[in-house]
C-alpha cells in the first residue's frame, strides 16, 4: 500500500502543478500566441490527473470504471490542444478543416469509450488484476484504443517536430524555451510507450505520473526563460514581411542578418554571406560598393528585367 500512496502523491502533485500553471497562463499570458491552447492543456490535464488519483484510490471495479470514464472526458482533447499550442507558438496557423478533424476524433473517442460495453472495441475486457496488492484495472485494449493512441502520438510527435525545426534558427534564449517545451512533450510520450508495452508496475498508467516531470519543465520555461514570450518569432515574421530590403551590418561592415527582399537588391546574398564583409559581396557592383564604402545616405536604382526600382539607402 505504501507504493500506492507514492503513486497517488506524485499524480496529485502533477495535478496541483498543472492547475497552478493553468491559472498562471490564464491570468498572466493569455494574450500570447499559444497561451490559450496551453491553458486548455493544463486545465484538461488537471481534470485528468485528479480523476486518476480517485481511480487509484478506488476499492472496486465499478469505482475504477467510473473514474476512467471521467478521465476520458478530458484526456482525448489534450493531444490536439498540444499540437495547436506548438503551431500557434511559432506563428503558424492550422486550417479550419484540420481543426474540425482534430477535435472530431476526440469526440468519437469519448463516444466509443463510454459505449464500450455495447461493442468492446475500445477495451475487449475490463477486470481487476490478480497480481496487484491494491485494486488496479486490467484493461485489454481493443482496436479503437490503438487508433486513438496513434492519433495521440501523431499529435504530440508533430508538435515536437515543429518545435525542433524552430530550434535550429532560434536565438539562444528562445532555444531554451523551445527545448524545455520539447522535453515537456517527450516525457509523457516515453511514459505512455512504457505503459502500452507493459513496462510499468501492475499496469499503472505512467502518463499522469510523467506529467509531474513534464510540468516541471514547463514551469522552468515559464518562470526562468519566459515561455510564450515570442519576441524572437515576432521579429522574424515582421523582418521577413517588410517590403523594404534590410541588411544588418556590424561595425566592421560584416553582414549580421538580412531579409528576403534584400536578395532582389543584392542577388549575391545567401546564408553563406553571414559574417562576410558586405563590401566583398557587392564588389562587382561599383555604384553600390561606393555607397557602402563611403556610407552614403542617398538613392539607389536597380534595373532588373527592364524594370526600374528605386531605393533609399
């Protein structure tokens, strides 16, 4: 029984931490991109984890089935909200029809789970484990359970990949935010893999337990590295959407950054140009070379495909 109370304590701590992060995200950062979806993730996780606490404290199969049903009112919606959070966080939008699909599948899951006694497609059998020192459900998974598990992993893995792709081009502080969010997603994936493969003791669901570690990562990201402070993303979006060509130089005239529009003015620019002197890049363009070298404030004309464009340098 001591082992049971360890599980209950860890899951309850995860629920409390989730509830705290839910309140914090709602009252402090609700207008930030991705924060609303994160609020739903933490709210649903709070409901899920505390329902699992009551499942662990249940003394009969009837009670266990009731609390498993309560868990499934929240659990199926957590993966799509995680996916939405990741996309919104990096400034990407998901189409309306895909949103409908993302939330239609959890509704079908809840229906299939709640009507399982009629068709046994979610759990083929539900009984108590004979080898456990306390009441634990022995759930034999049916085809729809695996279908939902695939959907869950697909959402979380896609979200994790989206974050990893963004890490490659992010600034240091933003990299830390993304890495902590990524590890926050990775822990429940590993835990659920262990649960599905029968690694956990007595078939205990490691998902709610792993959330305590996951939310620790999120807490560090929120309070130490300002998770959902998307200034670096905003800068990238604004910088690239400018209709004016912008090139950033340091004191030695080395290229620090540039936006895509600048390549129409200086076609020789590429990612390999970062760190190179701009004078070396424009050395074949006498007019622009002189402007850059003498740091003139003047107009500059570009002729491309018989079209003239005028820029102010």
